[in-house]
C-alpha cells in the first residue's frame, strides 16, 4: 500500500503539485483510499469530519478530468448525498480546489460541477441536458427521477 507522498505519485503532476503546496502529506484516509480508487475498486469511505474524505473521494476523478482521460460531454462523476443540505457544501468543497488548480495551471480547466435536486429550476435542468456537468451532485430521490428520464439517463451512461 502506498504511504505518504507515494500515494501522490498516482496523480497528474498538476494535482501532485497543488496537493503538496496546499496540504503537504495525505491523511490516512487519503493514503488508504487513493490506490484502491486508482485500481478501479469500489470504495466506501467513512471517517471523521476534517479527515480529508472529500478529496479522498474526488481527487482521482479531478486528475482524470484534468488529464483528459475522462473526456467531457457527459456526466463522469456522480455523487449521491443522502441530505440535500449537504449538496452545496460538497459543491463548494470541489469548486475551491478547482479554482486553486486553475490558478496554478494558469488557465481554466473547464471542469463543471453542478447540483441537481428537486429544487433545481427547469432552466438549469434543461441546461444540464444540453451541456452536462463533469461532476453531478444529487440526492437519491433526484437520481431516481433522472434514471427514469429517457433524455437524462443517457447523460449518465459513462459515469465512472
């Protein structure tokens, strides 16, 4: 199992540089999670607040999106939150690193993160059909509605 900075060697150079500058060393949950995610395993991450779960879950996907290994045009990452109230927090926790990565990169990365709940206006839902986000954050109820929608279910076909 990868230890410390060894776990960072799994990532795109931009991700490695950003992470080292922002955090130094990975937390235990990150160190244990990233090699499994990189190997394509399904992972359930549970850990206390502040242990780095959000980055443990999303950093591999961000690196794959940055490198182009996960091209756009469809939803590539789906995050299902049991509580609608957490969705915007998760989005903010992703947008901050994305903004920092863009500054380090010197240009926009074009990675879109959107939230879809029962409160999402129809105009935003239609926009998601025309230009799906790379990362979609939703609730179980909204996911159920999307899976029942012939127009939207195709946008979820390549979720990794």
